[in-house]
C-alpha cells in the first residue's frame, strides 16, 4: 500500500540520497570542470579531466536534484521551497493551523 500519509515516500528518500552524493562530490566536480574550461592548459590534461568528469556517477550532477516536499515527497507545486520546503497543499494546511512563523491566512 505504501507509506503512511504524511511520511516521505521513496522518491523523497532517493532525492535525499542524491543531495548527499552531490554535496560529497561537489568540490571534485567543480575542480574538474575548471580544468576542462581552462584554455591555458594543454589539450591532454583537459581531455583527461573531461573523461574523469564524464565517468562520475549521474547522481552527483546538480541537475539530478529536484525540490520536493519534506513531508510528503511531492515533486510538484513547491511554494517557498527555500524557506519551508513544503508543497502548496501542505503549506496551506500548516498556515491555517498557524504552524508557520510569520505566515497568516489572507482574509478580505
């Protein structure tokens, strides 16, 4: 049947693993990218850096990371993902309950 309601699903756990792998390999990836773009180096050094960069696992790329809701794992409809990390539905529910500091429900 899956996870209980409100717990992160497998996609959120997989994305968390990708974020950890990206953070662990970020400096190496940036160094290799700098070497490939540095035109003052000789061609063989640049090509070797390109091969090492291409041989790195796919989950270490920054494009593999997707913003997901921290409660449900939903990958779409992120509102204020940097501040709260919630999907639009969970953001609305938390705001109505007053669980988000500085956020009020608008009334007119």
